[in-house]
């Protein structure tokens, strides 16, 4: 009995509940005969979609700024990069290239990294001045950036017909189709069908590659220094590590991953979502890594893999199951609110000693 | 030079407020609004939101920061309103029922949030924000699925056509709409008269029975003004005037000025004639001068026009005034002082025998209950409840308004709350129109006001964290280490 208790404790009660809930949902899906393989295919696709965004939490938490609620700043960088890529395609820059889709996604990624890098650096400098209140400050800085860019989306001089409203209306569209650009470019790469289950191999490869690179970085000398600065700043300072610099590095990396993440997300989704779409993204992403077993002071790649899979798995499987039980409504959205915010509250209430 | 210095310091200290004053003036300049239309809209919004903003003050003083969890109080209010409408409650009785239902709910929610906050000291604000979203999820789950899905609700007007889930909009027409706003003045005066008579009678009987000093003079001071008003209401002309539920802002100012002058004259009379005080009552004359000045302003044609456009809902404004006076009074009671101590330093509070966790929970309960009342006031004025939307922006806009008035995460006064509401809502009303005039796009203005709300909060939070760190460094200690000694007694509740 004791050993079970200990095992549950080390795995974390919320994870046991969430895992049980996931299994229960799968059972219900099987009971209603909803086609488990197709559902699992969906889960895997969404796993890859959200994966890199969730991965952005790892450098943030490891460098000591805590879960990066302001990941929307990186997302905005990624959106800017994608818009520039669309604009360049529209001007005909990619026509001569052999594989315009791949070129367009690479251009989008490059600009995403540039913008997210700049934003992330400034954001990191700000977070160094608000040590101890990073979470709430980053949340509201993220909200402010989204609100500011709501204005920018109306004013920025993008001219491509894909991006702006066709006749009436000013500024950029709320959702921009990527069908002519890099929509599905990762998803369709080496994709195969396994019965009813479609596997977006390219997307998963990109996700795993990012995970591997982040892991490689954390094992490097500078990555170790960053982790030391995050886990014990006083000790790190005594060892001659510039803690503030490491925090800026972690924040910048996290923001850049946010930018890359949204490009991967958008190509899988097929659309760019502007305006208020990134507003609450930070909460979903933070919740995912917490579901995977991270805390506000500790996160590993494994937490990202497990958390994203479980969280997206529940949301994906819940929709058809809920539709069988209750005829209508968006239970999935409500479930997302309850689970994501519940897990964040749990993590905050457990972090009391840690944040002191 | 020193005056310039002082002005400079003042401006620097209140930079957010000053910035908003400038923004409001610019927006007014560029918009097509006239003063009367602006005032009309502004005073509606002041009546709607002031109570909610005031509900934020107690947790700030108790050191819990900006209470993003007032959303939960708003949810309690909406549950209560749904129940009242479901059972056909209407008018002021309906409001009383709503209050009766939402009070225990809000107390319970406040207790839960307070207990949760005690487990996350130092991260209450993000916790409150997340707790608000979490409660919103539960609330939506109940209102969209449980009601009709599990609990049978037989009310086709309130439910979605399928019978499962509550409609997006609950219409309050014909039941609770403006039930507080439309209370005639004469009824308020009647109620006040009966209440004060009863209270005085009970006190006199009590004091007679206990053979204590009657303190008739004190009682008369409270009783006489109400009694005079009540007696005046029997004069037909006055009675007819008072049977209206609204008071023209112009009259309200005139009455206020007249009241202030009479009060000061009485004080002067008392000190000169009764107490034979030889000193010249300078301050009293200054007050009278100010009152005269305010009265003079009403003669400016533009002001006169604007002031005679605005009708104040009397009871609503009286309730707000009551809370406005209650909070400073409350802060001087024992419990209020305890809250202040807890807010300043938990270690000191613990060592002086205050149960820190309990005080914090009480602060949260009070804030949640007040927020739920505030939401009832707001919704009865609007006249419709957006079942899944009315509560969401409550936290954001209330907190932004408070911060615009110059409040910070640790310090806030009732005056800052009122100033903040006036400035924030002026900007809110004007921004879309000003944006349309200035940039040819009304949407920019709408986005701008949302940006301003978020931005103000972000700046206030960053400034707070920044100054706290600076403060800690000048002491040569990180701020957190000061708190550590308090831990052993405090963690008893764990």
C-alpha cells in the first residue's frame, strides 16, 4: 500500500487523475465505436502541432524565470515571420526556386527567429528587473503585446492579397489561409497511413529534432550554466556565472521556440490566426508542460513529450465522446479551461516553498 | 524652483494618471463627442462600475495585491440573478433575493479562494487570474451542460431551444432591470426615516434598561436631518419632486453645495456663539469659498448644459457612497488595522499575535462579496446578462481603472478608485470615436482601449516588482529573506 502511495506521489496525483481520465475517455470512445485509430492519428497530429510551443517552456523554467506565460510574444514574432514569407511569395521571390513551399517555410522560420529573438531579448531584460513576480508580469506583458499587435495588424504595410481583407475592411484578415504557402509542408513530408491512422511523420521529426536540439543545448557547457543559474542563483553567482545573462538567454530561447512553434502549428492547422488568437495560448502551453510533470521551477524534455500528448489527447478524444453524451456545445473548450487552469493552480499551490 | 520641483515630483509619481489625463484630453479634442453626451455616458458607467472597483481595495491593503479573482464574485452574482429570474422574482424584492442568494455563495467562494491564496503566498495575483479562469470553466460547465442536462430546468425563456444549457443572454426586462436605479427618492427617505427611528428607539430602550447615559445629543444629530427630510417630503411640491427615482446632476451639485454651506455656517455659529471661540474659522471660510466656486462652475453655459443632461440614479449612487465611506471606516477598526499590519509585514503581524491566514481569508471573503454586489448593481443597470461574457472583463477593467487613478499593488485609496474610474471610462468612451476621427478607423480606438487596460496593469505590476527589488537591495537584503522568520508559526494551517 505504501509503495503504491509513494509511486503515486512521485508521479503526482494530478497526473494520475489525468492519465486515468484519458484512459477512461479512450474506453468511452471504444464503447461508442468512434474509431480509435483515427482518433489516435488526430492526437498525434496535435501532439506535433503544440509540441514545440510547449517545448518553449523548458529553457524558461530551467533558466529560472518560471513558466513563460508570455510565450505569446514569441508567437507574435512567428506570425510576423510567416506574414513576411507570404508577402515575399506574393512578390514572386520564390517562383524560381525548385521547391517554393520549403523555401517559404524556411524564410518564415528565419524571420520568426529574428523577430522572436529581438522581442525575447528585450523581454528577458524586463524580466530581470521584476524577479519574483515573473509569472504575473509576463502574463500581462504578453496580453499587452497581443493587444498592441491587434493595432499593428491593422496598420502594418502588408499588401499580399492572401493576407489582407479583399475589398472592404482594413488591415490583415483574422485567419489567413496558408494553402498557397507553407500549409502542411511538414505534415505531408513522409506522411503515411496506418489503417485509419494517419501519421504526420515530418511534423513529428521536426518536433523531435527541436526537442533533441534543446536537450543538446541543456547538456552543453552554457546550458549547464543556465540551469545552474535557474536552480540556485546564489550558488551560481558564487561560481562566477552571470545569472542575469543566463536568464536573458533562457527567455530569448523560449521566445524563439515560441516563434518556431507557431510556424509549425500554423502549417499543420493550415491557417495563420492573428488578433486575439495568441492571447490565451500561454495558458494552454504552460498547462501542458505542468500536466507532463514539470513544476514552476523544474522542467525536462520528457515533461513536454508526456504533457503535450496527454493534454491534447484528452481534448481530442473528449470532443466526439462528449458529442455522444451531450448533443451539443463545445465541451472540449470548457474541458480545456478547467484542466489547464486547474493544473496551473495545483502547481502554484505546490510551489510555495520553492518560490520563497 | 522648489514649487517646480514639487510639481515635477508629483507628475513623476503619478505618471500613469497624468498620462491618462493627457490621453483623455486629446481623445476629447479629436472626438466628435460634446460635453453633455460624454457626461451622460460617463455617469452611467460610474454608477455601474464604482462599486466593483471599490471591492478591490481591501485585498490590496491586506497585502494580497490586485484581486483578479473578483471574477468569481461576479459569477456568484450571475448565479443568483439566474435563480431569481428563474423563480420569477422582480423589482426591488428580486434584488433583495439576489443579494440573499449571492451572499452565502460569495462567502463560500471567497473562503475557497482565500484558502488557496494562503497556499501560494507571493503568487496570489497570477493565482487569482488563473482561479478566475478556472471558475469560469466550472461555471460554463454548470450553465451549459448541468442545467438542463442533469438538473431539469423548466424555463424555455432562459434555456437554449434543445433544453440543455442556459441561453447566451438573460433578459432582465420586466424583472430586475434598473430595479435599484429606479427606486424613488421618497421611498428611500421613508425607509431611512423608519430605520433611524427604529434604531434610535432600540438604543434608547437598551440604554434605559442598562441605566447608561442616553447620549441624546448624539442620537439627535443622526435623527434630525433624516427627520427633517422626511417631514419635508410631506410638502406636496417637495413630495412630487422626490417621487422621481433620478436626480439631475445639476440639482445634486446645488444640493451638495447648499448642504456644505449650511453645515459650515452651523459650525461657525456653534464655535463663535455657543463656544465663544475668538479665533477666525479660516478653513471653514475656505471650504465655503470652494463650494461657491463649484456652484459658479455650473453657470458656465457648456457645463450647465452638460449637468442638466445627466440624471443620477439616486439609490445606486447612495449605495456607492455608503461603500466609499465604509472602507476608510472599516480600515480603522481592529480587523482593518490587523489587515493593514498583515499587508505591511506578515512576520510582524504573526509575532504580534495576528492570525495571518485568517485575516487574509476574511479580506478575500469581503472582496468577493462586495464584488458580487457590484456585479448585481452593474447588471441591473445594463438590463441584460451575457451569461458567458458579463463576468469575464470585470477583473480586467476594474483593476485597470483603479491603477489609472494612481493606485499601486500595495497602496490604494477610495479617492484613487473614483479618479481612476472617471479617467479610464472617459478614455473608454472616447477612444473608438477619436480613433475613427484621427486615423479613419474606429477599430483602432477599440483595440487601443484594450491595449491601454492591459498595458496599465503590466506597467503597474512591473513597477511594483521593480521597486520592491530596489527596496530590498538598499536594505542589503533580498526582500524575501525578511519574511522567512515568520514561517514556522504561519505554516500551522498547512
